C-alpha cells in the first residue's frame, strides 16, 4: 500500500488509500474490518474503516486542490469591487 493519502469528497472530506493486498483492522467501535486488494482504507472524523471498492468508487470523488474555492475569495475583477449589499 502506498504511503500517500489522497483526499476524497462527498458531503464530507475523507482521506483514503487503495489497498494493494488484503488487510484487517479494528475500527473505533471495536469491530473487525476486512478488505481485499482494490478496496479502500478510509480515514474520517469517525476513525478508520475499510470500504469495498465498488461502493467507494460509486460514492467518492477525488478532491483536487483547485476545486477548493473559499467563500469571500472571489477574483479581484471589477465585478467583485462593484458589488453592493
């Protein structure tokens, strides 16, 4: 498994790695999680869990830094300066 964590998004951001070999771990609730090659280990605010590849790739989209536009960070064009509230 790679040492690099990628960031993915749905409604929430998570970090995940795709498994290159079978893996077993215990989640924060003490449940044993099993994953096969191709599945994903997912790190979220709720700890680590393993998601089947089919489910993960259907739900999550890779987050790219250029998508991160923060509120109030509009371009400094004339339109932004002439906005009156």
